[in-house]
C-alpha cells in the first residue's frame, strides 16, 4: 500500500478548483518541463521562455491584480499546488526560479510598491518577461539579516548602491532584483529595500555558482559598484527593510515546508517501490524486519508532518499563522526530507549512490533545504525565543 501523497489524496485543504488546477499544472510539467529537464540541468539554468510559458498557462505571478495584466488570485493554496507538483515530479530545481518569482519575491512588491511602481513593473512580472530575484545573503552574512553590509548612500534625491550578494536564485535570469542595503548604521532600522534593474551601470553578475545539487536552478553572485538608483526604486519607506524582510519570511519558510513535505513523500514512494522489488538472500529486502521498521517509522512521521503542514498552510490562508509555526514547519520538514532521502539511499545500496536511480538526486538536492531561508539552527532559536528562553 502506497503512502498517501498529494497526488493520491484529496485533502481537506483543497477544493475542486485547486484539484483541477493541479491536474492542469501536472500536464504542463509533463509537456513543457520534463522533456527538457536534462538539458536544463546540464546547463545549470532554465531558459527565460519557461517563465513566459508559465505565465501563459496561469502558473506565474497569479497574485498580480487584473488591472496590471495578472490573474488577481489571492489564494495561497494555488501556490501550494505549484510547489507540491514541482517537487513530486522531480523537477523542483527547474521550477525553483518561477516559484521564487511567484511565492517569495512578488509578495514584497504586492505589499510595498506604490501605484507608479506597480504600473511600471507589474505587467512584465505577470507576463514573465521581467524575472524577479531577491538579494539578501552576502559573502559574510547569511541568516543574520541585521549584519547586512551592502550600503546605499544618499546623493541628492538618488541613492548610490555598493556591495555584493551571493547565492542568489534567478541571479543570472533576473531583470528586477530586490536588494537589501544599509541606509544608516542602525542595526535594524537602517535597512532599506531597493529594486535594481537589469542594465543599470555598475550592476554586474558573477558566474553561476557550482552547487552539489539543485543543478537546474541558476544561482549567482551579484555585484553593485556605485549603482545609481533613483528615489523611485526605493521599495517602501527608507529604513523599513528589516521589517519587510521579517514579515515575508513566514510565507517563504512555509513554501519550503510545502516543497520539502512533497519531496519527502516522493522519496518515500520511490524507496517503497524499490524495497518491494529488490531481492537479497532470496526475498525482497522490504521483507526484512529492519526495513519494515524503518519504513513504518518514516511513513508515520510523514503522515503526522503532513497533518501539521496542511494545518499551518490553512492558518496562513486564514491570516493566523505565527512566526514560530512557520519556523517549526520549515525545520521539521527539511530535516524529515533529508532523513527520508538518506534512508532511501541506504536501502538502494550501491545503486543509491549512482545517478541511475532518482533517489540519489533527491538525496543531493535535499541537503540545502536545511540551510536556506534561515538555517534550521536559526529556526530553533526563533522557536526558543517565543517561549521566553
């Protein structure tokens, strides 16, 4: 009996419209992504046309209001469907760029862009012609947002931006990059967000970063050398950057929990199929007590975690999800994903360490999830602080 997955179970979280959307997106992935995936993985980048194709089919930046060319869909459960299906189809890294564009970066603009900025940027964002990225992490600064050193100094009505960012998803493809920069020395109140546009003098991209996994996701260093930014490229009020970043980390971490949960279910299923078929000492390896016990433990943890993630997503949709709940979901599901993938490799034996079986890709790709969007150690710190510790 297979584990319950988003493919097999109509969960209470979704209604018929979400299920139909899931089927449509699954078809899109099979036709437009899977046939090209190996090529994109080798190139370590997806073509820009993937973003426009996603937009044409209603799978990109759905939240952009209709007056700017979007669909005006303000139901985060549709975003959940996209994340789950990308992970279940084994192309999560290829779809990481469009998902980041839709789930992580766009909400900053929805929340903070003024009317002129919306008219200027939203049509291209909705059509996929202007690709989004966000630049927080620096060579010496990761989870500690208050440690950001990139600086934007005022020069008349303009700002002059200098600094460097690293590990930026969509770094090569991006046309609009939201950059966190320091506008004063106040540790928290001195951060501001700016939108840097492709082609601005002084804005340069480094080469793609060679990663252990997640190969189809383009990741790059970005360099800013005296980039002149007009006042119109400041996103929100000066000094509001830290609060903007913190407020958007909840959905970012939930997005990672959603994809990690689906990834764990997919890794479990491929392992279950393998241990039923692979024989050793005259019987399937799934018949050995150790295998049965481990698989039973993993299935139980997956089922319990699925209930928690779905509840947390529903609370986010209802506007009641807390920072600690998002942190719990992020750290628990990413730990679980890595655990399931690691056991999967072990049960596959030597074949698990080859590229012949997809479990090896799941294993390699999963490791970063415990690091980005805030390390799991930082998640535990956040949870601990909410308890007064």
